[in-house]
C-alpha cells in the first residue's frame, strides 16, 4: 500500500463575489510510496498549492480522497508538516524559540524539546544563530529555520510548497543540495512543489507535471538518477535529457512558469 493515496481528487473554490464553483484540481490520482521524494511542476494556477493544502488537510475536497497511512485526511495532523515559500516564522521568537514552537504545539514528550530543537538547528547549519530573531537572518537562513521546525516534529510526510522560490538561484541550489543531505538520513516521504525544472529533477524520484484549466496531472516522469545526488549530475547528459523532456512536457507553460514568481 502506498503511504499517500490520492484518488480522483477534485477541489473547488468559490469564485470571488459569486456562488459559481471554480475547479482548481480536477480528478487527480497519485500514489506515493513511503520514503519517496515526489516533485511537482506546472505553470502558475495549475493547482499545485491546492493539492498540497489538501494533503495538509487545509482545504476540503469536492470529491475524491487523500489517504495517508491508510487513514483518510480530514484535517491537519502531526503526521504531516508543511513548509511554505514565505518562511512563516514568529518574529518575536528566536530561531530556537521558533523551532521549539512546533514541538510545543504538539506537546512533544519523546525527548527534551529544547535539546531536540537545538539538534535540528545544527542540522540545518544554524547552530551559531539559535538566539537570532527572524529579522536578523537572510531569506535562506529563515527557510532553514522553517525546514528545521518541520523536521523536528518527526512527521511522516513533508509537504513543501516552493520553499526556495523566494531565494536567488545560487542560494536555492545550495539549499536543494542541503535538503537532500538531510533527507538522505531518514528519507521522509516528501511532496515538493517547484517552478524550477532543474530543482524538480535534482530532488525527485518522480516529477509530476501538472497542467491547468482545470488543474490536472499531465504526466509523471521517473527520474533514474542514482542517490545520493551530486551537483556534478546537473551537467550530465542524462540530466539534460530529463530537462529537455520536462520542457517539452510543459510546452507553452514554460514561459508562464518563469515569468511569474509569485506564490499563486
Ligand atoms: N482560496 C481560493 N479561492 C478561490 N480561488 C482560489 C483560491 N486559491 C486558489 N485559487 C485558484 O485556484 C487555482 C489554483 O491555485 P493554486 O493551487 O494556488 O495554483 P498554483 O500553486 O499551481 O499556482 C488558481 O486559478 C487560483 O486562482
Ligand atoms: Mg502555488
């Protein structure tokens, strides 16, 4: 049994100022195995965020189901952690306080929350910044805190919606590399949205290509690059072939993906 089973999922929103429903995700089905890293690409508005929010239990489906570990998703839960593009940190709390916060929310008792928070802060390379506040950190550092907070609560599933979308190209490459190093340790099941094709290939066991109007899965591409992934792979012929294949799969949506960098 797959760890995440998405079955014929349809999600509707109300159009603003009207009762007319708007289909954001149309009959999407997808199975994700435990420990798999699945990336999702597609143009702005094709329902990527909506799909993740549904998995997080933050939006309801009009029809269809999402099952995680055999249990149907009906709301948020400690088995899932979400990381958004804008690091949603508490400005009045330090780095330590922010990572601890996730544990406090869950009344974490398996080990000492402060020690645990410190361990995950070290893991994301911020050991020297535990007492800093969010406004004293760069965008990349803030996103590391976000990732530490998500990982510290030991979720079964990690949901990441363009977590590096607001970072410059160089920082995002470093962050992707570091995320994989952390992920290699315990291989949490991950669903990762990006508008960067290289990032999708570099991180993913599979890349899900979505199309819009209404949001649907266009194709799913297996990425047969060995793990651990290394930066050198970015220059390989195999990588170039995946890059080409994805560009073709996205077709005209490519332009829209790169023009628009907002968190639609
Ligand atoms: N809360 C909402 N109410 C109404 N429409 C929404 C809402 N959230 C998203 N949408 C619409 O649903 C579609 C999919 O949005 P989204 O999942 O954010 O796409 P993506 O993340 O792929 O850019 C878009 O057309 C967007 O305008
Ligand atoms: Mg989005």
